[in-house]
């Protein structure tokens, strides 16, 4: 199990980390958002997720975006990820 966690750490990049939320990218294919408060906006090229932060939203832009998992602990988005950003549009 330690080896699997080491691989996950090596292959991922934590983009945003604070007391409220953690956003982690795996390559340009998967984004995991921990500490989310639900889906805010969904369209073909962009998914916006409400998060526990001062800005309020995480915006994921890309192609063929798909929500793979939406649990109370985390939200997983897959596809061709082009950008991930905090968005104060709430």
C-alpha cells in the first residue's frame, strides 16, 4: 500500500491546498476536488464546483469533461484538462 501512495504522490500535483479545500491534478486527465460543496455549473467545456474557500468556485476547463464520482468527500472530473482555477464568480 505504501508503494501505491508513493506513486500517487509522484504522479499528482496538488494545485490548491488550504483548510477549506484541496484540488489535485493527475496528469492532464483527472482532477480531484476535496472539500466541495456541490456542482455549480456544468457544460461541455467547463465544470464549476462550489468549494469551501474565500473565492467560492473551482473552474475546470477542457474537452470531453465528465464527472466520474460525486460523493460528499470528493468530486472527480476526468477528460482532457486544459485549466483549473479558483473563480470568485459566486
